């Protein structure tokens, strides 16, 4: 994890609190004053009147000049302290309940097109926090956040030259480090912008597309597991990488591939991360957002092959024990590497929690430990833990704020697993 800055920004101001004309010294603190986009901050205000009601407004302009803002009402405690780690956002707010980072995460761009999200750019971005009481501004301060402090390099590979389509993100100066092969789900293609976040935490990551990309099939059907093996072997040869400490990470449909790689290529895979997973090989599809994709569920055969032969698959969804072909169950007990799972109890695309629990049960029966994190109120997008605290992100989600809160909890746990700090 990135080291936490110990710098505290304090704004001291003598103001009229609006309660009987009493004067109070307000102190607004944001800790740390400089942070990266996936690092939480603490917001605290001292010197308010007991139980005083205030509005907090947060504003920032992204690299494209789009203005983002959020606004929430709070009440100070009996000591005149407002700590967003403990205070509930009240009615009329951008969010409700106690949420330490809710003011930042719930920011939106009301004057921008729908689903606009915050562009960080290269320069640090300034966030201005304003405190108001009785329709009057009584204090303000600012802090800065940026995409990352870590420099990293990229290497792009193609199917024609190297046998796979992908991009390596490696911290500058990395040598013989724990590394990661990562891939997404039914969206297809090489859209691994989130892979940069792993590089920012010292983990070289090779993100690959495995269909719907140049030189690859346009459908998620009959994808050779040997395709991923070629990527793993290429990654092992990189000077930044320790070949004895390479994990694989798959999200949604990609979780099947991640688990299967752990089963069939144990010498290459030393850790498996399966987010919002399936415990069985499901149907091959056209792909998300295209006709016959996840919503249409047009079954096109097996999504994966091994040795040129399609792997057994099931046409039934949300059943860890498929009745049409029991061989579709992935033999996860054969994975000798540590396994990390996360699921959403309100997953709207498939039953990731029953699937995840089936993986745990099967491995436990064979004495293989598994780390599982269940988020009962979250949906499928809890499986994107690398996107946290990002202004505008909630507008593109189905279940909010449950997914975001789950991601905030999951992200440091995932980093700890990948760094080798694994739960028993």
C-alpha cells in the first residue's frame, strides 16, 4: 500500500457560528492534505456550537474542465465536533448515513452529459471544501488528490507478434517482483486502464484481452486456455517479474478462466483471484452489450478449450450443480495456489455468492483454504474494487452506495493478498 502522509491541513478562522452571536474558532482538517485517488482521507471540523447544523459542499474541476460537486447536511456532536467518520448525512444530502468518504464519492457533474466521470490528468487536482451555516459560508479549505505518485512504464503486445493482445504496466525500477496476469469479463477487448492501479502499488501487471480485439475471436466462444498460458510464459520472462510469484485475476466471466488456469497450469500460477465468480463453465456468448450477450443468454457452446477440445459447459445459469452436465463444475480443489474470492449478494448478472460458496466448500472438503469476502447488499460491480473513491462513478452503477462501500472494503484486502499478506 502507498504510505499514508502525516501532513494535516488546518484552517483556523474566527467566525460567528450563528448561535446567539457566540464566536467559535473553527478548525477544518483534511488528512492527508495530499493523497492519491484510491487513498481515503479524514474530514473533521472542530469549534462548532453543540449540535450545530451545517452544510458541507465539495467542489472540484477535472482535467477536462468539468465541474463536479456534492453537498450534504450534518449536525455537530455535543462537543461541537463534526467528524465524517462518525457523523450521519441528513435529509437533502448527496448520500445518507455514515460514510467517511461519501462526500467525495458521491460527487457528480450536473451540467455535464450523463455518465460523465472524473478525468484526473497528470497534474494534481484541487478539491475545495466549504462549510455553511444558516445560508452563510463560515469556513473553507482545500486539499489535493492525484492519479498516482508512482511512475510506471508500459509494454504493448499483439497477437501477431507475441500470441496475445495485452499491455504490461510495470513500476519504473521494478525487479523480480510479485506480478499479476489480469483480464476482464464479457465486455471483451483490452481495456485495462484499471491495471494501472496495481502498478501504482508496486505490482507489475499484464492485462490481456481474449476476445473482441484485433487478431482475436469476436465472440467469447472456444477461447484456448493456451492463449493465457502464452501470456503467463511471456510474463515470467520479464526482468520485472519473479516467475515463482505470479497470480492470475479474472472478473466475472474471466473468473472461470482464472480458476481454470490454476487447475491446468499449476507451475505457472501461484495465486488465483476470482471476483464475482462462477464455479462452473457457463455458456459461450457474443459478449456484453451485443445481441445475444449476457441479457440474451444465447448459448454458443463452450467459452474455453484445452488441447483443442471444448471444455464441458452448462446451459443452466445460477446453479453450482448443473443438471445438464456435471462435468461443467470447475475442479477447484486441484488448485494448489491460494485463492481469493469476492461476491455480491444482490448480483444482478449471476449468482456470484452461491458460486463462490460452492468454490469454498469444494476446496475445504479437500483441505484447500480459500479467502472469501461476501458483500450481501452489493451487486455485480462490487467486483471492480480497483475503482474506488472516484467522483462520478456512482452514476454508472446499478446498486449504490452498496457496491462502492463494498469496493472500498475490498480494495485493501485484495492488495494485501497480492502482496502475499494472506488470511489463514
